C-alpha cells in the first residue's frame, strides 16, 4: 500500500494530484505546521531524517523529493501515462520537472522569507533597518530575477497549453510539478502581464484530479 506523508499547504499537493490522476489506492497521513514557525512537525523525522514533506512510502521503500516521487510513481504505476514518449518532448519534460524546484521555487521561497523578516520578533529600533534591507533585496535582486524567469516561462507557453510535447493536449507530470511554483508566483507577484501563465494555472485548477487533491489535502499555499 502506498502511503503519502502530506504536510498542509506544501509541495506535497503535487504528489496528491498525481496519485489521484493515476487513480491509485493510497493512504494519506496529514501533518499540520507549527503555528508559530510554520515548519513541519518533528514527527515527520520518524519518516525521513530531514523531516520534510512530501514523503512517499511504498512497502519498505521511502522516497522523498517531489520530482523523485513523481518519477517513481510513473516508473512503477504510470503504464506510460503522464510522461511524453517523443524524445524531444521527453527532454522538455525532464527539464521542466527539475526547473520547478531547481530554478524557480528558490526565488519564490526567498521572496516569502524576506517579506516576513520585518514582521518577525526583533527590537523595535532594528525594525526600520530590517525593512529597508529587505526592501532593497526584493527590489534589486528578487524582483528582476523573478521577472526574468516569468518572462521566460511566458514565452515557453506561447501557443501551447502544457510544458512538454508539441501538442496542445500533452499534459504530463511536468505540468503537475510546475503548477506549485506558478501558484506561488500568482499569490506573491502580479501576473497581469503574463496571460499564458495565468491561463496555465486556470487549466490546472479545472482538472478534476487537481480539485480532488485539494479536497483531500487542504489549501495549497501558506
């Protein structure tokens, strides 16, 4: 029996989506974040030493990291679904599967963290300095970097519905993987200038298996 160890409002939602799309039987063990730190609870370390989510358990095998879990599920249970067969499309699939966490998500995490630092506990006389420093980081580094990435993604989605494959209907696990950072971008950045990204997010949200994952796993973002 597959067991997904799922942290609320986290990347784990993507694994839930693929499990629903593959229509696999699985057990779901949900964890709540610490209300003060927003970190995962300590009991997740009993599942994986890093204490992070998602973690998938299949018999004696423990698999961590979103992309690795998606690939494992497709290798073992996919039966050719949600992964391109064309060589060129397969290369694009692999690229976006790893780009999501390797390139895009770190910037969004930094944006979230640097945006929260001035609201954290600190001596009152330090707060103006913290706000000034964090605003400079956002304006001089994060905003230009995010714009560069969002411009790139917008161009890659021009004329296509999904990230991998030459056809409009070539939905794959790469789209599942890309959905979370783009949802995060939508919540933390103005996407008015990015109609292709907004359309991609809307297509993801209309997927019935996406909706089922939300019903079981709870809200997507912090």
